[in-house]
């Protein structure tokens, strides 16, 4: 990668000049950037820091050279909803077409969006509510002048607003957002102050002067800025983008892959959002920006990219994909032709679990339980849904993708791509160190040798397939009823003399777990089974959940006997399920 011709100039830039560039559509957000995620408190702190002349971090702007008509990178709209002139409701911004001489934001998008949302009087989409609802006090008293920017709260009643001469912060900037600072600003501020003061009052003009001071403090504040000037070569820019993001949340290889795709795949972000909004993925989608916080079997932008890359190249690991291509540019160009196929294949993979009445991706312990069957579907290798369900439950029981999972997932995906079904089972046997069968026996379950997540997935499947009910009678398939893991003997009782001494007394022992509708789980609370199983749970429902019939076992002192007997019953139903699903 050559850096010839690349130069970086460092100089401060006034907020006023940044606002002017935005008003004239001369500053753009490359599509490789994610959306706006700052909360309103961070926006307030930004304005407070600018008011105090505190440093707010530096921007990195890219000013490429290119020929007119050849935009160097795809752009996305700013996350702004300026008010419609007739209705006052927020209208989503549209991407402006870049022109030579314009700049692109590589670092600092959150800060700039925060500034622009207030200065351009933005609203919530299709609403007249300010977004953010930042207020400013025009009072000169020490109580208010120290920290003039604020939000409405319980303590800020109308009497207090009058005392502090509190108005919407956006009124300060009515002139600059229209390119007319001579009359609009004064008119807007005057109108706002009149809610509290008579124009004949001396305090009225003091408030006007205070508004001018605050406006100038913000608009004349200087922000550190690095301007990158280079030819329009995406590779250098994306590498810099990735390294800069180490200042906040370090970009993963998936983030960088998505960033590179924005330069090769027209409307990548829009297509990704459209794919994730599909009703075929309902309950199995992870919203962009929350991927790191979630675990389970969810589809996100990264999983679509990996699936497309797998179908195209047989590779799941980004590092391997980039290693074996002459250039990263060539690699990501090959993803687009398989994008739609990857999305469709993931629809089929999700359908396996939705048809089994699995309500959402949180019940799948690994995201690769979706990718591997999607790889097969993407190459046209159809297997009965029950077989894939059996494979997923068995893989979960034996922890196939726990720990370092990418290498195992890539190997399995290649087998799926080639339709090598028997080899896929053998791969799982090798991992589980099971030479004969992957179906667990009683010792595997009672000793906790199988993974809890796989056991719960199997149990939920059994209950849902047989149209069984939660303890108090709710069906598992009922819409809008989340499911919880329930401890039959509640955790709260595992204290004192009954505190966990070994695995046999653990509250998380498999024999103590079942699946209940969330409301029922909360209703039962910390009641002991001897209290609620007798009076609140019908006998047929107890039988469905494999509760021992001997009521003497429902007492706390018989906990280990209860679990042992229930685990014997559970072993039978889990084994029957796996056999019916074709697990070898």
C-alpha cells in the first residue's frame, strides 16, 4: 500500500465554519461510518465544554482530490431531522452529492452530529419534539451562569424556568443555520424570552446580551482538526479510519470489513439495514452497534458478510480471507455478488429454529449455528429442517463453538458447502470425543458433562413440539410472551447450611432447570416447589416438565434426590428427541 502523496495538516477550526460547511453540503459522512449513538447527556457535556473552552477532541477530515462526477467513496446521510417548514416535524436528511473540494469525516462524526442536531434545530423523526431537547439559561445569576446548558427534569418546573430564563438552546442559532446572522438570531431569541419577560423590562435586554455571549462562545470555539489530503485511494483512508477508532471502541475485523465494503458495494449500509429488517429474521436480528454486548444466535451485518464470503470463497475468518487474496480490494469486490444469496440462506437457517418454536436467537448459544447451515443452503444443499435442528442441539450440548470458535466454524462451513453431511457429524464427534454416539446418557446429564445452553435448547424444543405449557398454563408459542429459565428450587434458598457444597447441590444443576413464560417465572418468585407445585401447577403440566411424582422429593432437604430422579426422566426425553431428529 503506497502512501505517496498523502499529507496531513493540523489546524484548529471554528464551530462556525463547520456549521457553514454543513449548511452548504460541503461536509459528508462516508458510508463506512456507523450511525449516531451518543445519548443526550453527552450532547450537553459537549456544549458545556465548548462554552468553557475545554478541549473536545480532534476531528479528522479527509479532503481527497478527484475528478468531478467520480465520487471517491459512498456517503450516507447525516443523522439529522431538520423541521419541515410547513409542519415543523422532523424530516430525515438525504445524502448530498459530494463535489470536488468537499471534505469527508473520518473521525468526529458523533461530535459533529451532536452540534448540528442542536444548531439546526433538529426534531425526532416525523415529530415536532426537539432532538435533543437541550435547553439554555439566559440568566446571569451565578446559580445559572456556571452551567447554562441543561435538560428538563422534575426539579425544573415552570417557576424555575422563569427564574433561569430557560429557552430552547436551538434558538441561539436561528441566524447561522440560515446563513443570515443579522436579524434571525435576534428575532428568535426575542420571541423565546418574551415567554418570561416584557420587552420593556431591563432584564429583557440583559438576556439578549447573554444569548449573544453564549452563541458566540459556541460558534467561535475552536476544535482541533487534522485534514488529510490525498488522492482518492480507499485503502489508505480505511486503514487510517480503523486505527483512529482505537481511541474509542477498537474496531473488530468485522467492522473493518464492513468499512471496506462501503467502497465496493453501492448502498451497503442501506442494503444491510433492509436485510436486517426482514420479517423472516424477526427475533434473530442483532441491531447494529450492539453486537459486542450480545451473545447467541443472531444475524447482524457481520454474519451476513461472513456468510457471503463463505459462499464465495469458503472462508469465514477475515484474516484468512485477506491473507489469500492478492489485495483486500479484490476480496471485498467478490462479496457483493453473493450478498442476496447469503441473506436468503440465513432466512432458511433461521426458519429451522422458528419452525421449532424457538422464539429468538438468545436460545442459541452460538451464532455459527446459523452460518453453517446457511453455507449449505447458499450452495443449494438442502437437508430436512429436523436434521439441522438435531445438529444444532447436539453441537450446543457438546459445546462445539465455545472458546476459540472461528477455526472450527470455518472447517464445518466448508463441509456444509460441499454437502458432506456425514463428515460434519464426524467433526462434531471428534470435538465431543464421542466415537459411538452423540446422544448423551444419564451420566452425561447428571454429571453436567453436557452444556447447559444445549440442554435448555433441547428442553424448550421438546416442550414446544409437544404443545406443552408453562407451569401456570401459558403456551410457549404465544406471541409477545418472552421465556425465562426457571429454577424449580429457587436460588434464594441456596444459602446457609444449604449453600452449594458441590455440583450435586448447585442451584444450576440441570435437574433443577426448566423453561417458563416470563410472567409466570416472576409470579412464582422465590416460592419453594412444595408450596407452588401442589397448589398452582396441574398434574399434566408437572408431568410434561418431568417433575417427579413423589411429593416428598419437593422438599428442600430432598433436593439431590429430586434432581437425580428428574435427570433420569430428562435423559429419556432428550435421547428420544435426538433420535427422532436423526442425531447419530
